């Protein structure tokens, strides 16, 4: 079964990587967790440092989604995915890229920043947040169990009735850079995890010819299904490589994907950091529950950290909702998810070596 939380996931990851013969390193976050203990992004590498083909497998970019992503990584390791790696290949696991979010069962990081909206050029003008500004008051009510929440819910229903659910999802999910207490906030500067990720790219793939990245996420889509999402620009090298390495089933945000078109996706970091390396990143999005429940959980959690009380009954209830929304605890769902991981990562490795 998938581990219960960040601490259990971290311990299980260390054990599985050591048993598989991986080389381990940890990157401690400068801020300790609310429990007083260290939080860190942990990395395990398999294969020669001189390998020309590198596959990086990431979990916890959206912290709480690490509950699913870590289980997928563990499933790969336990199945012997890193056994008998070809000489020209290297496999790198990145566990809990956003460790504070994973620990706290939040999608965002320690500053309420959505890491997958943070990879934007912060020296330039930010995107127009007018669409999000219209819905922000509905998403962040003054209370969660009182009249302000009921009024906000009614306004959301009216918005959907008039403009449709897809318009609401687009307004919320594309990323915004104005409301630091809001949803899908991309931040006003590169986050710690953003900087670490770029350093990991330099360390593990700067000398490679080709780099494929699989970033495990969960939430959107039919329960148990796996959607492969690429943020690559049409007709770019990354677009071509993504189709070559991962197959023609890839979808694109805002076009054929359940994910919206958005600014600040992590995939842009590859060509920015390693312009000489042929590279492509895909998100493997695992379906859990309906978008309505996902939105409810994110709204509740956002309100909780802005205005709620830690360790209250309400805190525990909302955290349980977050867990339920981003990971399945039944064995058939988890087995199906690991099958997806094995297929996607196996295809990526085979594509790199072709």
C-alpha cells in the first residue's frame, strides 16, 4: 500500500532506493516543518554519471499529490525498474520536490505558491489576472462554515450556470500572480524548489545528450486513468521529442487536456537550464475524483491556512478531504496507478535509447 504521509513516504523511499543500490542525497529545506523536524527533497540516482541518456522521475511538485506520486515511485523501485540499466542510461528519482506542501497536505508550498505556476520569467511583466480577480472573492470567503461561504458557493453556481464549468476552471487554474492568499498563486519570485530543480538538472543532465522527465501528479481526470500532458510549444523540438519518446497519446493544456493553458509550467525550465540538451517533460496525471471535489478541497485548504486553526477538528476534517481528493487508498486503484507508472517510464526509457 502507498505510504500514509510525507514522513512515511520519505522513509520508504530511502529503504527502497538503498535496497535497489541507488546513490542517495538529500537537500534540506531552510525551514523546518510545523512538526519541528527537517523537511527535504531526496534524490536517488542509478546508472553511470557519464550516461548520455537521462530519465528523471519526479513526485510532489504539487505537495499533497506526492501521496500518489511517491507510491508510484516506490512501485517502480519494488518492481526492479532500476535493475540492469543499459550503460548509456541513467535514472534519477526526485522525491518530494515541494516537501513542505507534501508534509502539510497542501498543493502549494510554504508560501502558498503553486510550484507549477512559478516557472515564469519574474523579471518581466506578469500575465493579466483580471479573470482570476473576478472569481477570487468567491474562492476565499471570510468563513468556511457560515454565511460568507454560503454566499460564495451561490455565486460560483451562478457563474457556472451563465458561463459554464470550463470557464470557471480556466479562470481559476491558469495561474495568478496578484493574490498571495488565493488559489494557483505563482509567486513573485522563484521559489526554493524552483532553484533546487534547476540545480538538479545541472548536476544530473548537463552532460547528457537527451533528457526525459516524468512528473507524477494526481487529481484531474477519470478515476484511475493516466493522462500524459505536455506543455511544449507546438512544432518545437520538445513537442517532437515528447511525441517520439512517450507516444502520440500526449495531450496539451488548453487544447486536448483536462489541464488548462497556464503560465509558469515546470517544463519550461528544461530548455532554459539545459539549452544544449535534447529534452522533454511530461506530466503523468492520475485521475482521482471529480473536479468539483478537487475545487472544494483546494478552497477549503486555502481558507484553512489563511484563516483556520491548526489541530482543530475542522483542520483534521479538511486535511482528510485533501488526502481523499488526491490519492486512492484501495489496492486496485494503487495497482492500476503503478501499472501506469511502469508503462510511461518504460516507454520513456526505451524512447531515449532508440
